[in-house]
C-alpha cells in the first residue's frame, strides 16, 4: 500500500504542452485587456508627448505577440517533449502547501489587518510545514510582528493596514 502512495505522488497532473497552452492563453487575455485599456486612454504621440496609454499599449502589444508565439509553439509541440510531465502530484501538493496559506493570508490582511494575519500566518506555517512546537511558533510569530509594529508604527510613524474589521473603531478609541 505504501508503494501505491509513492506511485500516486509521481502521477503527472498536466503535460508540458497543456501547461504552456494554458499559460499562453492566460497571458494573452491579460495582455489584451491591458492593451484595450491603454487604447482607451490614448496610445498615440500627442502634441505634448506620449499620451497616457502610450507605453502600456506597446508593452501590452509585445506581451500579446509573445504569448501568441508561445501558444502556436505549444500547439505544434508533439512527441515525448509535449507529453513530458510539467508537474507531478507530489510536487503540486508541496506547492499548494505554500500557495493556499498565502492566499488566505492575503484575504486575512484585508479583513483583520496585517498584524493579526501575520501572527496567524507565521505560527500556522511554522507549525504545519516546519513542524515546530506551538510555543516556539507562537513566540517567533509574536516577536516578529511586535518588531514590525514598533519599526513601522512607532519609529517610522507609518501606519500599516489594520483591516476592514478594525477593532479600534468598535471600541471608540
């Protein structure tokens, strides 16, 4: 049974060809969106110089053309090179172990602010991925966040985002 788990970890989730096609389409869509937006801003050279969308338009155009070349190349890819594994199951699990908590952290910053979210993220990450004991994870998480609090809020006097659910607004302070 242990061998089945190991074999499952080495099962390919997506081929190189499919991954390149998907990424080329996503980049093409983003580039097209920016190109249209830049066109609306004005992409020509005006009387006083370049219009607002001049540089973004041409950068987007380069991105669109490049993604089209990658898309055509990926669609023409045949043989073992195209069927080669881009990512295996075990590798994707490791990536998701980092990506999912990071996405939750970003959402947490929006809701409860950077300080509380950072403590939760550091403690959770040290505990889950690093397998550190709770006391060590909590000590390091709180120490890092307190250090950043004093560095930004007190010394540099730069307030960092407290989140939409800012508790100070509920208490009247």
